[in-house]
């Protein structure tokens, strides 16, 4: 669904030749907002000391959300070709970060983003980039907010440019299809944590509407316990998620209790050091799939593991 902004920019065939970015052919535009004159708080550093450093920039503001139809690409694979295109178009990279290094939860929610389902940001796996280039009319800024779900990759592009009589299109799908190689496929929980810094615990079951874990053994918890024993200096956050049924406050509380139940099971039955664990709850703020289907709601009801420290 394309969301209407203040107005719609209609690109001419001539302008289309000067677009800033080209996405792969398996990309589709999910949402677009434009304004002839707007302002944007451009993140320029990581979240620190309780705040996100930003530079407020003004100009012709365009924001788009793109979905890339691949379930195996890492966020780095999504970012790399776009970053190279920016450099080829004379942009200078001002700032770049990944997930916890950005500031994790705090960075995510201090940074402006289009809402789901058009733009989906996995709190455990995202990257952010800010770039600038100079022009006679004034500076132009672009930020990329990149994440992925179990089904697809998502890229939000925000551009602030000098007000001009001839708008330049921001992006379009191209001819190439981004594909992952065999080495990009991550199977075990340990490999996901090592390569992506996060993983879903896929076999957990809870009593309906409850934060109580059922009593059977869970292979994912045994594997996680072994991983944490192998790396005693690593710390993780267990992050609970829900579907969109019910109110946000209720779902955040339930998701945090479920993450807490997993934490207690890891300590009491698998002997994990409590110092390595923390529990958080996101409610329905970071869905993996659409909440319009039962399969999607089931995928969204989950507990994820996120590496928060390796020292």
C-alpha cells in the first residue's frame, strides 16, 4: 500500500534517468511520503548518554519503504550495494552502525520510521547509514534504515535535498535480482548468533494467553545454554514478541513475562549464568509477518535471542 504524503511527486522520463538508487528487480515500493519543504532529524551518531545525536536538515523531503523479496539475505548484503551506489553518486558516508552498536532499542525508537506493515524493523537485526553530498544548490542528505524478517528484507530511504523545480526520483527496481549464496544460509542457532547477532527460539510453547512455558524440554534452550557456556563472556537479551491482538501495554507486559519465563528456565534447568541474561518485551511493535493471517500471527508470537555484549 502506498501512503499519501503532503503531495505526490510525479517523475518525468528525463528525471528518471537521474535517480539516486536502483533496487534489485525483486524489490517493491511499499510506502512513499513526500513534501516540498520539510525537516528531518538526521541521526549522526549512536545513542549515548540517554540521547540520539541528530542534525536537523531542511529541504525537499522524500521517504520511501522498499521490500526485497528474499528470506536469506543478511542486512549487510542488503546494505552493501546501496552503499556502493551512494558512493558512486558522490555521496560521503557520515555515519553507519548495526543493531546493538547503534544503541539497540533506544536508537530504534528514537529514529523516525514509517509504520508496519509497509516498513518492518526487526529490533534484533538492523543497520543504519547516513550520507551527504554537495551540490551548487546546497547539501543533499540520505539515510538508509535496513532490516529483515523471516520472509523479506526492508529498506527505508529518507532523502532531504535542496528545493528544486525539477525533482529527482529517489529509487526504482532494476534488472538485477539480489540472491544469497549457499554460505549465507544460517541454520543452527549458534551460527545465527555468530553471524547475525540474533536468532528466534523456534520451538518454545506457552500456555494459551499465559507467560508459563510448557514443561517439555526445548532443543533451542539446550543449544543456547551450550552456546553461553562456550562463551561465558557473552551476554544476551531474551526479547518477547506478540501478535497484534489486544492493547499495546498488555502485549508488552505479556511478552516481557514470557521472556522472563525463558530466562528462569535457562537458569534453573540448564544452568546458565544469570549474569549473561536479560529479559525484554516488545509486544507487537516488531512483527515478522502480517497479523492479518493466523500463520502470520503465529510467527509473530515468539522469543528472540539478541547478543548484547561479547566482552
